[in-house]
């Protein structure tokens, strides 16, 4: 199983990190050892002092394919879940300044908490109008709507499949809206798609 993630897919999040707006999706991957399920606690690692939450919609790939045309891309994912793309912002910043890859800042153990439930695509009225959000200790921190994505689900699938064969079970994090910030020990993170709570876990 491969885990892809798209960076810089929401304009206001690009602004908050002073990044450039990309003309193609910014792609990175996480290893399968990054996944946390069953609302397992996230243990703050000792190597970073600035672990940021990034709540994201996650596509589940349901069919093998490569060089997929955008008009057929909708056939290649069947469900949408919620994930957190935890990011060691200090390590990422250091790597970015040197023009080096930031894998360790994104792919460390536990950096991809995932909802157990994935909602079938057929249950959404409009994939271009999905609300999702993150609360910390009951306070709203991030909220996004898929209408604000720079690159649509279909575009992302088509783009990724030019370089990587997509396989059933692969997951795609589709980018975070603005509002990222550092998490602390004791925080409880709750993630929602529309009004349904799909994730709830503690930072330890
Ligand atoms: Mg992200």
C-alpha cells in the first residue's frame, strides 16, 4: 500500500506558510509505518519541537491504473476518509532552506492518523462541495471545503498516475486548508467530514 500526499492544495494555507502557488500538484509520500488507526494516541516525537496538524480528506484507490485520463479518474477511487498529515515543521523548514528533501519531516512513525471509516463516494451529493474540519480540545482550528482546492480529486489521480501505478488500497492525502499549528501533549484532536466525527485521538 502506498500513501501519497499533496502539498499546497489550498490557497490560504499556501499564504500562511509563505509558499509559492504551484502550477502542478506538489507530491510527496509517506511509508505505511506512518499510519495510526483506531484513534490510537499520537506520541510527540523527541526530534521535533514543532509538530503541526494538517487535517485532510483522504481518497481510497479502488482499482489499478496508470496514465489515467482525468475524465476517467472518478472510477479509480471509491471512498473518502479523514487523515492528519502530521508535519515536523522545524525539520521541514530546515530541509526547505537547504533545498533538500523533507521526507523525515512528513513520513515519521505515526505521522498519518487515519479514520477507520471511509465514506463511500456514492454517499456524497457533490465531491466539489465537501466540508471537513478539525477541532482541538473542542475548539475549531481548521475548516475546509473541496471547492477551494487548487487541484481536484480527478486531476490529482490523473497526475499521480503518470508517474506511479495506482493500486487498490493506495491512499491519497489531498491537502490541508489554512489554520495549521503546533500540537501539545494532552491535546485531543477531533476530525469531521460534514457533521460526522471520523477521528478522535489524544496527543501524548
Ligand atoms: Mg499536508
